[in-house]
C-alpha cells in the first residue's frame, strides 16, 4: 500500500497525466475561492452544508499554517513554503518512486500532501458517508453509558451513546477529517429541543506510509476549540465549539502494509481475534486500485479473502476509487486489463465462494450499493489559500454475510 495515494484522479498527482488542469499557486491577501467548475450530467453526492465545508477547509489550513507562509523565489514571487514541497512530491510520483513520496518521505512532504490533496477528499468522503447513513445506522450500536466523571473528563455529552467503529486501510488525513465531519452532522440537533443520544466514533487508520503525526495533528484540530479573534463578539465566544467533542472521537494510526498482514493480524485489527463479533465499517478509499497496481492481483486477492474470512458478520465494506479506465489492473502474461470493480466482485461475490466458502470461514459479501461515477462539487463560496478541484469517483458498498 504505497502511502496516500498516487493514482490519478480529479485531485491527486501521479506519474501519469492527471485529469485536472494544473494551476499556479499564488499568494494573495485574501483566501482564494476553491471552486472549479465541472460538468453536471453525472450524479453528485449529497450536499454538505456550506459552513461545514468551510470549517473543514479552515481546519486543514490552520493545521498546516506553516506551509501557507509566503516564500517568494526568483522563479516564483508568489510562492508559498508549500510550493517546492509539492513539486518534489510530483517529481517523485512522475518517476513512480512511491517510497520517496510516501513510505520513506520526510514529515514535511506528508504535511504538504495532506494540505494540498486531502481537503477535497475529506469533504467528498464525508458527503459519501452522509448518503449512506441508512446503511451505516445498522452499525451504530449502543455502548455502556459513561460515568458522570468520565463524561466530565472527556468533555463528551452525558447520556446513552451509540458507537460507530471504522477500520480504514490506506487511511490518513482525509479519512479522519471525513469521519469527524460525519459525526458532526449526525450529532447536530435536528430541533432546538433535540437532546438525542450522541454518536461516538472510533476510527483505526492503517497505512504503509508514516501518517501518524499528520493524523494526530488533525485529530487535535478537529476536537479543540477554534481560535477566535480578540475582537470576537460575546455570541461568537459563547457558541464557539470544537467540530467534534473530544469525548466523541477516538482515533489511532498503525504504520503497516495491508498486503503483508496475516489473517491473524487482520482478525486482531478487526476485533474478531478476541471473539468480538461487533460489526463495523471497513473502508478502502482510493486505495484498492493502488493495491492491485503495486501489489498485484495475487496479493490483493489474498488480502480481500483474508478480510472476508475475519470481518464480523453484518460489517460493511466501502470502496471508493477513481472512475472508469483510471481504475484498471493488468492480469496475466498478456497484461489484459480488467476494471477494478470487476476484479473485486469476482473475488467477493463469485458463486463458487458461496457454495463452498471453505477458504473464508463460510463468509462472503453481498453488494448493496454501487455507482460507477459520482461527482463531489465544492461550494462556489468556500475559500482556501490554494485552488482545489472538484472530484469524481466510483462507489461500491458491500455487506458481510455468512453462507
């Protein structure tokens, strides 16, 4: 799993020519509008509230504020500190040197990647989760009520809670921000009198690149009060709140490669090694095609089969990736290309597995949602120090069942 993520999409760099138009970074006294127009003939994700979109962008901007400091050069008078770091990332990806770009990258490069390409991804992922709430509600299970002392320490609202657990393979900056945004939306009061039970969230991120410091920094920004101007009004000060109460979001990052994890290691990661059969959400967000590309069909199929054998019954598997020909993998000596979703379905849904299911402990998957091409469009009103692009992806959702 080559870090985060090298395949071309509407908002990621690659050794291949990406499908978005390169824009020169520039330093302005006012934040730039992040919106870039896209076609409207294809389906779009549910719209996220404008305030939430801007809040997530502000969190990324503030978390990586040191990268948006002016650093003019003779070649580029409007450059940021971020500018040469992005050039270095793009050069490494163009040379397909994924170790230099991700696995062995110095912290500044990972920060730069997160600041440039993760904001749009985070918003797109949050919108996708919002559209799947009906399915996700089956995973929102009651947890023991925290004591008053625990609630006071954590800052979490008192009262009965439900929890949604996520394991994100290939997960990093975009995934934790998206999950926090989703928790924010789910826990938002529906009416002024709404004091319903809060949803807590636990996300376990696993990737072969060392995203731990980035995840930790974003977790802090997502769960702490935003800084206010000393001139802020009394109302602004009284209503100032973290995006997510710190007691409602738990995150952990593990530096590991999904393709080299044994079945026992996967069982430990998913909680089934200790007999816990609680269903959860497993995500592969712009990750699966990279596994096919860098690890090959054999290793990726083995990972999916091990995942199938160890995931709790009723769990959901969410796969997002680049649409169409961007997500194809070569098979055999003739390198015949097959769509990623075809390879995935062949592995997870094939009839032989349902009949015998010996290699997966009697488990297999049923597909419950699938969209070949969906657009996420940023609001025209949001701002960010550098231009961001709208994003297109394919979506597939599976449920684990037992034969």
